[in-house]
């Protein structure tokens, strides 16, 4: 039992650290697409780690089933929302910040 | 104890994301931050439900996760098209 407690604490602390890293990331990165990268990855993994840790705390019950449902839904909907956000920004004409060497690369939609 | 740490970390993340939502130079930055706040709110409700041993409240977190996704997609559709009544495929094929 104490082993399960320790593993769930590790999961919850990992989720907390990932969440704070994502919060710092959306302030430190320079443009929208890199902020999207920071927020999208950490959001999904933070939610996954938190929900696994909480599910270990509750044990096998209806509560952990509901936590598993939230986990499954967030695991699919969060990357979908990130993709929709990047697609909408791209369609809306927001250009990524590039350095000089890559600036001739064509980022128009449907070019290939 | 561990739940207090988790709640505090989630609240710090929510305040950082809210700062980005107020500062954000483009509208997409704001939507990104609001999406992050919504996800963290789901986690906050789930942590608080397990912390206070009222596990019925996890239902609220589940509903919030569903509404958050639909809300973000609806706001994106609104920003992209300017309205809710045209379908996106018709606009792109013109």
C-alpha cells in the first residue's frame, strides 16, 4: 500500500512540475507557434500524470473509472484542440518567426 | 499534504496562463491560454474532489472537460469565419 502511495506522489509531483513548466513556457517562448508547442505538450502530459496519480489514490472504484474517462477524453481532445489552434492561426495568416537562414521557406497553405 | 502541493502548483499555472491571456499579442495566444486554464481547472476540480473525499465532484470535472473542448473549437470557428452559421468547407472551396 505504501508503495502505491509513493508512486502516486511521484506522478502528482511530475504533473505539477510539468504544469508549472508549461506556464513558464508560454511566457518565455518568442512567438505563437513555439508557445503552442510548450503549452500543448505539457498540458497533455500534466493532465495524464495528475489523473494517473489521483486514480492510484482512489483505488479501484467508480471514482477511478471516472478519472479514467477524463484521462481518455483529455488524451484525445487536447492534441486535437492544439492542432485546431495551429491550423486556425495558419489559416488566419499568422507567420512563424524564423531566423535568416530559413526565411525563404514557403509556409503558404496547400503548396505541395 | 501532497494535494496541497498539487493544488498550489495548479493555481500557479492558472495564474501564469491568465497573465498570458491578458497580455497575449494575438487572439490565438489568448485562446491558447484559455484552453490551458480550462484543462487546469479540470485537474483542480479532480484534485479537490479526491482531497475532500467527495468523489461525486469528479462528474463536474468530466463535464468541464467536455465543455472546454467544445468551447475552444467554437471560439476558433468564430475567429476563423467571423460567424457561426457558414460551414468551413464552403468557404475554403471558393
